[in-house]
C-alpha cells in the first residue's frame, strides 16, 4: 500500500474525549472514528487489525472442531420470551419493531437463536458433540459507553456454543475452549489471567473470564500466587478468620449524639470499623413482584458486594433505598439503623458479621447506638451468606495466603450453561437407548474489537502504538528520507516491491513530507518494522531496518533488505505462536 493512497487521518493532538491510552491512540493513529456515543467506524488500518484478531480466533476455533455459522443480528422477541429473558434482560437490550408491530432485538448475544437452530436440526446423540461459532456485530445499549471501542454499544464479538450429550462432554468442550482462549490471547501478544466469575444474565454455573491486565482496567481481579486461586471482585471470597472467643457482655444502649457513620463511631468509641456492623438498605427488584426492602449487614470495614446481594435475594436487580423509603417501610432513620429489633424487613448478614463479639450498631433510634451486640444472641438474621467485597491482603479461600489484586480488561468469557437453555427451548436429542434428553450446553465469547483495544493498552509508549506482529495492520513501512531524491525513491520502490513479493504486508511512505513527520507517523501507527532509505546508507548500498518495540537498528545491503524483513516477520509470528501469556496456574 502506498501511503499517499491510504485513508489514515492521523491527529497531532490528543483528542479531548479520550481518557485512556488505547482510545487516544486509536483516534490519533486514524484507526477509528466516532459516529455516535459508543458507535464507531473502523477505518482501513483499524479494520486490518480487527481482521487479524478475527483470523487468529477463526484458526483456533477451527482447530477445536468449531464450525462457523452466520446468525441474524435481528432476533424475534418470541424466542427470548421462551427463556424469559425478554423481560429479564433489561435496558441494555436494543429493541425494535417492524412495520407490523412485531418485536425484535438487535442481538446482544445468541443463546436463544443458536438453541433454536440446533433443536430444529439435531436430534440424535450421533450428531453430538457440536461446536458452532460466529464472528459478528453485537449490540448492547450501554448506559455509559466510554473508553472508545472498549465499552461500545456496537462491537464485534466471537460467540461460540457447544452442545453435548452428557456432563463429561460439556466439561471436555469447556476445557477445549479454555485451551483455545489461552492460545488466542497469547498469540495476540496479551498478558492475561483467567479468573472465576459470576455468571450474570447468561445464567448457568461455572464460568471464567479472561482478563488482559491493564492499569486502567474496569475490572478488579483478586488472586493468590500460592495456590492459583483467581476471581473477579464480584465473585471473589476469602477464608473466614476464626470467631473471636471473647465473652459476650450484656447488651447496652448508650447515647451517641450526632454520630451517623462508621468512622465517626470508631473515632468516638475507639471500636475500629472491622468490629462494627454496617447496615445497608436495598430494594430487591424481581420480575412481576413488588420490590422488597431488604437490610444487608457487612462488617464495618467492608464494602457490600451488590452482585452477591442480587444473587442472595434472587433479584434481577438491587437498588440502594433512600432515607425516606427506609423510614417509611422500616420506621428507622438510616444513620441510626441496626439489626436488633428491626421489623418488617428481611435481614441478610454476611458470614463475617456473625463472627463478631460485643460489637456495636445503630439502635433504630436517633442518637443512640447499641453496644456489646452479639449476633445470634441479640438478633438472628433471616439469611447468613457471603455479601462482602474482598481485596488485596484478604486470606485466600483455598490456602489462607494473603491475596493480591490487579486491574484487567475482560476480553473473553467462557460459561457452562448446563441445560438452562436446552430445557427452556426443548433442545433435546435421543440417546443410544432412544431416551429423549436435553443437551448440555456451553457458551464462549470473545470481544474481538475490545481485544484490539486491550492489545494497544498493553503495547504502547509515549510515541504511539507498538503492535505485536500478529495483530499489526501492516508488518513494515518503507520510508525514503527524501522522496524527491531519485536514488532514494528508486531503492524504496524496489525494496517495497520485494517485500510484497516475499509476502510481507508493507506500506511505502511515498509522501513528500519531512523525515521527522514520517518517522513520527510510523511510530504513532506502530509498524513493527521500518525500513529507512537515506543518503548515508545508500552511499554504501545499504538501508536500515528498525524495530519499533526496541528501537534496535541494523544496516543491511539493499539486496538483503526484503529477505531480512521477511525473516524478522516470520520469527516474530513464530514466537507469538509459541508463547503463553497467561499468568497464574490453571484452575479446575
Ligand atoms: Zn491460595
């Protein structure tokens, strides 16, 4: 490709709307262009990078016996009603009507569609296992699209679905996808960690997320280097400390004028936050039911984990209740609320709360607190469960070692769906005895466009992108220092043609620009290799090959330039093929 013909609107200045490196660099290097909130155009260079990731995904899916299909983006509501998800999915689903008033959505995911396909076409155990996948635009009407293509409303996703005859088969399919994902992200040059996760709206149980590590990452990961435990913060838990053996003292009510918060109470009484009870009121919102006000108790130093609360209450959504609601339903002021004697509200307590002795909490009376509160003696919660958010320093649930934490970008997720969808949609097969049984399913997603952004997050410097060879839009750029110089132009043209003949994806910078501009653009776009044709080298019949990642420069005879570049490209691809970018041990 000649640069003069390339559509690459690079920007000199940092775009104001970009908060993170990948977003900023994708705009500056002319890879994407924003059309509306969370909706982007992929320009030629960006599209080539996306296609590289797609090709890697395809190869690894096919290697595991996957078959590519093309499913519709527009999906009829009836299928989603069969599984109950038309109501459950919420406002992220992009809904539309046709001219006859029939309802549809733009596919946020394809469990219903694929299960409908398989129930119509597969009916015998002889046709199983089956692994189908597609690479396609997905739509989610994010409440707050941001970070460019990282959290967009339209994005490219690879989604795969496995169908098996039994649990062992499903486990094999899941393990095969785990393996494929490790190869895909390793080949893309990512450093990542597979972590246990909450299944969320997809349902089923048993799921891992693949997190590309990045400082800015939206997701928080908690992990243990000693045993390999790793989970995202929504799912992570910790080993409970042994319960205190303190003697319970008699319950006392004391005046605490003006004290409302955990910190104020700690300050006034010397009782630290981790020995207090924090009470939070939430509305548990369920389908076709009046919202229920619930009280959640966690230790004073803990954050409540809303995902865990949602799961514990069986709610579609939990929403923090405001002071007026709490006063109206429970008759207590929020700042002085406590579990002792609380009426008319279901109380859920975190396990750590139950281990506290002689603790302190609100007395359900303005300006009073209860002291020497002993959970189990002074109040009995309706439900004791895990509601806490754990983090760095907490004891690993498997081995007790203090855990570490890191930020990550979720680039993929794999789920065991069991029979959730096959039962709801009647996707059955006849086993060897002629018995009708539901198929065991799994589903497996990769955010393809997000993966491109994650690669840039991990591979850039102050000058621009540093593409891994496998994902680079082009392998190399040929830069004549002065295009008006006939000798330089002729050699650059010749090296460029030889590169194309050698199978190297190359750009010839044929613009009449100052060398500084060309070098800056080459660095910004991040070509892994640059061939510089300049007057000093030419005098000796040589050109320079520079690696973007290291800055290492080597001078080679003109005759050998194309072959040397082709070898470097192949060596880099081979290395990416061999590498394992995963951190931590594999979990069961
Ligand atoms: Zn551990």
